[in-house]
C-alpha cells in the first residue's frame, strides 16, 4: 500500500532537517527504535488524510520497526526519486 505514495517535498525537508538535527543518516536512524518511530511519524504526517485515518500512526511505527531493513531501502529510494524530479523541475 505505501508503495503507491510519493514523499512530498515538505516531508523530504522535514526528514532532512530531522536527520541533520540528530546528526545521523537514514539507515542509522531507522536502526534505533525511537528514531525509527520519529521517522515513521514524519512520513505518516505527509500521507493523505484518508490514508492516515485508515493506517494509524501506531500501525505505521510498528510496521517501520518490524520491517526496518525494507523501509530504509524504500524511503531512500523514494527520496532519491523525489530529488531527481525536483532537479528536473529546476532545469
């Protein structure tokens, strides 16, 4: 289900700011349960309202933690895709 959604530029910025403020990278943050939940909360906040109602923050935190290896790859891939799209728009 989550594969259907892109990470918006505002969520990218929030995530980047979060990682910079905590002086960490995505992989390290996702390996720590507390930070993993915070990353999940940032991404959850950027989902459409209907999805947030159906897929609660607690479910998302649990999913991010239990599938952390998969989610690191997925989030990194989505961020890279979004950065490429933004670079093309700036041209």
